C-alpha cells in the first residue's frame, strides 16, 4: 500500500501532508512556495510509493468553486501528465484554515509562532487529508 498525500494549494504557497505507508497516520510534510511544489512532489514520488494525491477543493459557502480551482486544475493536469498511475482526488476544504488556526491557538504556542502562516497551511493540509480518509 502506498502513501496518500494531501495538498492545501495556494497561489503563493502550499501545505503538504502525507500518510504513513499503512495510511493510518497523517503528518505534515511542510509548506512550499507554489512554484516549488511540482519539483518537490517529483522528488518525493521518486523516493516514496504514492497511491493517491488529494487536493483541497476550495468552495464558497454555497458550494460554488472559488477562483483558486482554476489554478488547481492547471496544476493537477501537469501532475497527472507526469504521473498518470497516481490517482488524484479532491476534498472539500471549507473551514480548514479556521480549524487550523483554532488548533494552533489551543496548542499553547507563543504568539509569534501562532502567527506563522506556514503552520496554518501545514495543518490545513493535514485536516484535508484526515477528512478525506474519514479520520475526522
């Protein structure tokens, strides 16, 4: 069984998470500039067995896609062309940033650490993947 990756895609940077090889535990991998995401994923996929990549689907409260979906679709097309054997799926990402901020607030981190947007992106990627896998 291969790992499953989760991606919280943004126009400037992206949070990335991954499961263990048994797909039980979801851990953050990091936050990467969007321009560096494809090279990062290429390297990661070359070194780890990947079964699927799950992207957060950004939607408005009414369920309509946001402007960001077009950027995700372009990126996913590039990724699918490079790795046609890896399945790609989506998970509604509504409220993951709010949930991530609440988790950070409750963690007891210092105020300077709580303001780190990279941490929010990483935790959002974890939440997207956990929701997809039915862990939460």
